[in-house]
C-alpha cells in the first residue's frame, strides 16, 4: 500500500540514516535505547525537515511554482532547510521569521546565517502577525505573484498531509533498521521524537497503520500542549485520508503526546535541559539541540527515571537534528562549564 500511494518526491536527504545503539545510556536508564540519526540527513540540510521537504518541494514543482514561502521562529530549522533545499531544486525561498521587534532583528548567527548565505528572502514578522499567519502568507504570496513569481505556500514545519510522507517512509526505514539488528518483531518498541509542529508525529502514526507495524509512537511537545497537538496531528491524519482517498482512522486518544517539558517556553532553555544535553554529549558523544531534541530527550529521561516501564521495552529516539540552534546558546552553556 505504501509504494502504491507514495507520491513523487525529490531525493535530497542522505538516507538511510544510521540506527545507533546507545549502550551507556541504555545501562544508565535501564531500557534498550537506539538513536535514529536523522541529524545525519545532511550537513546543511540536516534534520527531520528535509525528509518532509522532499515531498513538499516536489509538490510545489508539480504545481508550477518557482518560489516557496514558509514560516517559523527566528532560528527555524525548517526555514533554513527550505531555503537550502529550494536552491538545490532551482527555486527561490521567502521565509517569514518571527521576532519580537522586526525593526531590530536578531543577530546573523546559526540558521539565520545559513538563510542569508543561500540568498533566501527574509521577512521579519511579529508574534502577533504570526498568530494570523494565513493572512500573512496570503499577503506575501500576492506580493510575490505581483512581481511575476509563482509562489507556493509550505506550512509551518512542513507539517501537512504531504510533508508527513517523510516520516511514513522513515518508519519503513526504521523497520528495516530493526530487522538488521535481528529484531523482526518490533512489538514493544516505542518510537519517540520531539513534537514542534506535529508533522513528524503524524507521519509516524500514519506509518504504523500503512505498514501495519505494531510499534508505539510518542512525541514530547516542545511548545503548546498535548491537547493542541492531539488536535493538530488528528487534523493532518484526516487530511491525509481525504487527500489520498483512503480511510485510515486515527483516533485522538491513540496520539501519545508527553506533555510537561516545554519548560520556560519554545526555544527557551532551563539549566537542567542544557545539563542533559551536556551529559549525553559526554556519555555517548552525541550532540542534541536546545530547542527540540534536547527538550525531548530531557523529557524521556525524566519519565524513565520516574518509571522505567513508562515506554516499551525498546526505545527508538529519533534525533531530528537542529545543531545550528546550539550555537546561539553558547553563553548559556558557558555557565555550565
Ligand atoms: C530539530 C527539530 N526537531 C524536531 C522538530 C519537530 O518536528 P515537527 O515540526 O514535525 O513536529 C523540528 C521542527 O519543528 C525540528 O527543527
């Protein structure tokens, strides 16, 4: 069913990414833990977003677009990946980046530096405007169309029924990875990742259905709350069913969101989160980011410390990337050293 329906897509990401055993971490937390290294999908294109963009950019191209417009936080990994992938597909990118005061945008570092390097057009917008993002998308789309371009809107995080194909196909990859590890029956496995706009979680949930794979999917939300993401992931799954003419029922209650780890808020770190990143770096030589994977990992660790049977007997933590978000936090890390 998967190959039958899988839409046309570009090959932009370096796949298959490794599934790595985490022996010291597994010993420490008392559960078998693997990391799916989606931070290695590329260097400048690293992370989970490029898997979605393979499908989203192919869709934009099929619609005749020459420009993609998308949005995110100032240090958005998704916008950076879109900006770079657009160049690779001979398209242009306009990125709508959220900042408190557009007249005084943040420093050119991390993802912003990369956005500028590849020539993306940056439009700074306020948090208030961001709340009305559909209107701003339309405004920018009209402006670009008025100057002769053919724009196509890609939603926040690339999270819609098209982008989620990236993680439907990633789950198939994980099934193959586990099989190579000698695990032919993955029942009892929890596949866990950070949830920021819901597309990765939606893709994984849909993947379990399309592949008939008996694994548990969980997302640790890094913003908003469980209710918000249960609604958002259900909506993406519903759109998916409608768009591909299949009835793939996903009930809201089977969407597992581990809430309680947003901490100080989106892209704001607590010292304990940064300490968890530091501890993992020293234990396994794996580097997480502060905005997504660091919070998700901190959540996983806290939950397992409370109850080591909280998840399955085996955990596949998807390292979804985000490395460039680390560098703007150097001063905060410095306090730990
Ligand atoms: C590094 C990283 N990890 C995880 C996520 C969350 O994925 P999603 O937006 O599909 O929920 C994002 C983006 O939001 C991200 O940039």
